[in-house]
């Protein structure tokens, strides 16, 4: 049973909004575009594991995706966590493609289609650290000890995993996605009962879900950008032209002649994703490119945003979340 979904769409939506609002000529455009592509491929890779996990019996396995927990050292993140009565399983998903070589001293090199070599950190110590932190986290909650196992799952079936010489052994925990279901079944049949019952695991899964801390991302800060770097204005929902012009209580597009009553909501959603939940009348005018504070007030009030503070310092809480802004993958 999937107890916790990935919920990474917000990160994608932020990147999507930033791409839309960053001019083509901006020196950070390429970096943001690359990060966007990487994120898509990362998400696709993670979703590859859904297929084998779909064969696991719902009543025996609790699945939590994208878990981020706090401990004394900060936060640790786990791609997928599976709870079952005999053990807990950590899955670290790698969307590596091409040929992966395990070399001396655990060095990992990827050779791409273009024969270019790229070095990676060995995933085993990384997952072992997660395992150690998770073990401590569970213990600190007064739960009985339960064995924790892990797999590094190579998500793409075409990826070749090799060692550079017979002396360098590919760790047993590194597996292809296609082996995942069988490896889990084998673990489940091999390990002795841990003494933990399903109701205790459900309790643990609820604690984990409750304690999950989504990364609070200040995306402009991350790329060292400010409001000044962004393209302002209301985007035309029909031709994506920007800005639409406010006239006669509507938004008009000069490029395609489309008119819209509520196109500003999409722009305000961009504001929320990129800058924050709170907006003042002045900020809304500079972002939507409107001059009249009365118009701005009418738009903000008309959208039923919660008003905070007195008349002169009134701010509005942008509570909208437009699903049509999410990126389809
Ligand atoms: Zn248009």
C-alpha cells in the first residue's frame, strides 16, 4: 500500500514558472533549463520503480516515497522506503544510463553513448549513511529494533553495470529495476520474523509521514536571482504571449486578440511559486503591470484572498493553487 506519494510536483512547478519568467537572453536561463531537464529525468527514473512495486501485496508492504526527516545532523532524504513485518527497505533510485563501471576503491564511472566518462560518488556509503540515520531516528521514537536493508536501483533497463576488473566486485545491493520485485521477495522469504506487527508498522509509517519535512525552496535565492530578473505581466493563456493589457475589466492579448477575465490568477500563481504566499497591493501592481491600486485591490479581493493587516499595510495571502500549471510528465 502506498502510504506516502512523491509529491514533487511543487518543485517542478517552481522550475516551470521560473523558466517562463526568465528572459531568453538571461545568463541563468541555460542553467535553469538543464536543472529542469534533470528533474524530469529524475522523476521519470523514480517512477520506473512503481511498476515492480505494484506487484507487492498491499497488505504486507507499506510504501513511502520521497521521505525527508530531520535529525541532529540536519535532514536526510530517502527516495523510497518500504516497511514490512520482517524488515525495512531503503531504495536509492539512480537514473543512470549508458554503462556504469565499478572501479578500484569503489569508484563509479559512467560512460555515455558519446563515450564521455563521468565520475559519480559511490552510492553504497551514501545509502549506508541514510540507513544509519534512519535506524537512530526510529530508535529515538521508542520503536523496537528492526533490520534495515537497502537496494540501489538502476531505473533504466538498458543501463549496463560492469566492473573494471574481476577484482572489483559490483555490490550485491546494486540491482536493475527489473530485479527489484524478485529481490524483495527473496529478502522476505530469507529473513526471520522481527517480532514487529503490522499495526506497529502502520504507526511508524504515520509518524514518518507526519515528520516529513518538504524542502522549503527559495528558488530565486537558489539561482541568485531577484524580482528584477523576472519578466512581469499576465501571460496570455491562449498564445503564452506576455504581457496582456488590462482594459474594460478584462485582460487583452495584443498578439492573438484573446481576452480573459481571470488570466491574472495564473500570474499570481507564478508569484506565489517564485516569490512567496504574501503579496501587497503595490507588489501585485508591479508584477501584473497595472497602474491603478483600485484595480489591484479589486482583483485581489475578487479572488477571495485572505486580507491581513490594516488598510495602509494590507497584505493578501495567495491561497490559490492552479492545477493547470503543473507539468505533465
Ligand atoms: Zn495571446
